[in-house]
C-alpha cells in the first residue's frame, strides 16, 4: 500500500493554516466555460468601452453556465460509501481536497471537467473529502492523509489499493485510472512503460516524480537529469516539468539560487515566441503549474509576475486574471490593477461566486468598504452555502462601521 511522501513538481500542500487567507479561499474558474467566450467577450468589451468599468460596474446575477464535472459524492459517511460500493460492486476513488489547496483547484479546473475523465469514472464510486470538514476527520486519519491533493483508489470493500499525491494532467490521470481499473498499480504501470521505452522522456518524468513522491530524492535526481540530457527529444511541457522537479530537489538541498533559475527557465519555455499549436493547447496549464509551485514555496512576487505574464499573453485568461488579483491582494500591491483583473475574471467566468469574492477583497484592501459589501453580497446570493462569504461580509461591515465618523 502506497503512502504519501514528499511532494514533487506541483508539490502537495501540507499546512492548513493558509485556509484562513483570503487569497487561498478564492477559487479559479472552470475550463469548460472558456467555450462560452464569444458572448462573454461582447459583454466585456461593452463594459470596457467606458471609464466606469474599473470602479462602477453594477452587480448583475447574469446567466450561470452549466459545467460538467465528476459527480462527486460529498454528503455521505465513509460507511455509506463502502456500502454503496459493495452493493454496486464498484471500486472507490477518493479525492482528499480543501478549498485553500492550489493544486486541488487546478485538478478541479483542468482534469475533473474533462469528458474522458468523467466517462472513465462512470462505473466508479467517486467520493470527495474536504479535510476541513469535522465530519471527515476520521476518514482523513484512517487514510493517513497529510498532503493535498491525495487521490486514493479502493476496492469495493473500501480497502486501499493505491494512491498518488499532487497534480496530474488529464492524460496522466486517465492513464493511472485505467491502470487501476485493470488491477495494475502505478508502480506496475510505470515499470511496464520503463521496460518498453527506457529512454522515453515522458516515462523518465513519470518515474522521477514517483520516486520523489516516495522521498527517494537521489533516484529522482538521476531520472530528472537523464530527462534533461534527452530534452532535445522531448516536448516543451515535459522539459518544463522536469525543470520544476529538479528545482524542488535543489531547494530541498538548500540551493535556492539554482532552484530559482530552474523555475525561471521552466516559465520561459512556455512564453517562447511563435508557439506551436501544441504549445498553445497547454501553455495556460503549464504556467499555472509554475505559479502554484512558486506559491507553495512562498515566492509571492514570482507568482504575481507569472500571472501577469498569463494576462499579457491572453487578457481573457480567467486563470491569469483571477490569479493576479488574488496574489496582489495577498501582497497588498497594485490593488487598482487587481480590481480591474478581478472584474474581467468575474465576467469571463460567468460570475463565479469565489471570483466575485476576490473582487470584493480588492475593494476591501482599498478601503472601499461599501463596494466590498456590495460584491460579497452577490457571492452570498450565488452560493449561500459557503460560510466564508458571510464571514467576509461581517469583516467588511465592521470595517465600514469603524471608518464612519
């Protein structure tokens, strides 16, 4: 049985303390909403046509888009899940997550909305566990989860078969789930691939990440460096991910300058001029991986610049717009620009409740408390069950009352 170990590439988040940070509570958008851009672009251009956009765009519930995603079960006990699995003779996939976990957000955006992923899990009991909910404390303890995200595969009796931690692309996620459904563990799958294609850069990357996940840093380092020696045969994304893996190992050894240089090189690969169609298809996801890596290591200004780059490359990129706004709020810098980015992100996300809360936070940091209250009320209207929005409303109302003469 595989247990979670040290992180890799997009390192799993360990500390729950950042859950109270407004930056981490603001979630990113759903990728499938990008398909609705034509109408939303017209809305944005109309709003941007006058100077009132930056400060005075009125809250409007608008039309909320329907997003297809994995049908997670979130309101049952573990005993109920196991009974369901036994009755249906189906395996169980558990997603241990939290609202403050960056790589969890990226999984939700980039993987859990993919049609192939949803179809592959149609005959699987999918159970999502928010580790911050008291009712799931026992499940978290039973599975010894201390890193997020953690994905656990169980048989129909609820017994763990295998697991992995941290972010995986939709390709990697599908490959793992298909192996599990064929009764093959990740290690067996990787061993088969390694035997068949020992010099395949993608295989080397996956093997290196698995070794790093287990804390076998020396073995991971050898595999990452073999990958770097073959970088001219690899696609840009594989090389960039290898660089991030090496960056983490260098940081663990105390070589922060080498780590910083590798992260910068990885980001530069995604922003090279004249990108291929393949590069354009995964550039946003790749830069998000860089940003979340920087976020996990506390490089706030580095995160800000990565999100700024994403916005410069595509000023309708909700991930970049929302990320810039959230990070600027955390750093308390460029707050007017953060407001403008949050407004655009709100429009292009079909007015996602958490992105609206980011917008509210930018106004709060600028001491425009009435506007902050106005927007957080819209977050509450769109998602009444999220108590965080009500907590922020109380903070804003208190600040406004104290600011009055």
